[in-house]
């Protein structure tokens, strides 16, 4: 007997999948502030005021989910040896110049710069390739200066990694996160699992280190990445494109190739517009 489970991801996965929103970033990834005594560009020899310092790299913070999804964060950093829920993995500078004037920090162009750069940089930090973070609970969040900080000359962005706990909060982070999804132990700890079948409304998505009965095991590519590119193929087409590969994954992982269950979820039109151009195959675990 063949049991087939098809799942539509109908709600936004923003807490789990904050997808890219378009744009490019001109970043000074080295993260160095200008020297306090730098000479003025007009050759007068007058000292320019120092550029505002960037946030510390590899810093840690104790944030709740609401704070992690906010545009700005002024909470103090803490040693990564202390309890924390967010860890910085990239700091750089924003390109705010446009046609001879400085763009506002809350302008769409500035906001979308960092919203593209941080998710794109996450796979390099956590390891496991592009599919690594897609099959994990690890997500990128990002921050820019507050308006008073921007008025004082700050023009940086900060990318943090967080792990939603499936209960409206964030998991505590500990141990080495850099490259963790390139290891079996890291995937078993931070992998994307669920407490029930993907179509079970009462099921929670959890890290695979927690008790679970289903696991996301592979990705189905549905189109180009980012908000630009092809249009949403429609619910039926997105569903059909993942059935065969997910069924095969379920068969390959089953102890009995004639009796097995599998799940498939695909992006909604809203998620597609936000840049999620892939689906996930799920299988039950013993």
C-alpha cells in the first residue's frame, strides 16, 4: 500500500524562512572604521571626524523573536560564552549614495540591500551548501542603525544567525556554528524536523535535536532565486513539480519500498514573491 501525503505551506514562514527581498549591497566586509586622524579629502589638512564604529563581529546577543525580526537593535552584546540567542556572522557597510545625495536609512533601496546580503552569506557561515540552511532551523536576521545613529553618520549592516524554536521564541545557541551544517552532528542538532506530519496543524517545527517524528530531507528547486525572475508557476504546477522527486526520496528512505509515507511542501505565492523558490521533501522517522 502506498500512502502519499501532500502538504501546502500556506502560511508565511517568516520566522523560519526570512527570505531575501532584492537588491545589492556595497559592503566593506572588513568592517574597519576610518582612522580618527584621517586627512580631509579637500586637501586642507583638516582632520575629518572619525567614522562611526561598526558593530563588533562575532558578537552575541540575547534577543527574543520580536527583537530578532526588528529592523534595528540597540541591545548590548555579550560574551558568546554566556547564554545568547543570536550570533553575528557578518558586518559591513551600506551603499547609501544615489545621484549625489545620501539615501535615508529606511529607504527601500537601503533596506533591500541588507535583506539580500545576509541570507546569501548564511550558507557560507553555517556550511552545508545552499540546501544546508534550507533543511535546518538556522536563519539569518539583519539590522541597520537606528535613525539617530544614521543621522550621526552610521551606515552599517549586521547579520545574525538565530534558530526559531517553533513556539514563538528562539533556541539558545551554543557551541561552534561556523561550518556546523557541513557535519552530520550539526545537521542532527540543527536540522529542520517536526513533531507531526507536515500537514498536521498541531505539529511544531523544531530542531532535530528535540523530540520529533518527521524530518525535512531534501529540496526541490522550483525556479530562480531572489524576488526577480520568473512568475509564480501556480499552486498546482508547484505541487506537481515536487511529487515525483519527493516520492522517490520517500521510497529510497523507507524500509519497505511498497509501503511508505512521504510529504511535500511548496511555497505559496507570497513566499515565492519573497524569494523562496524551492519546496521541501519530508519523511517520517522512527
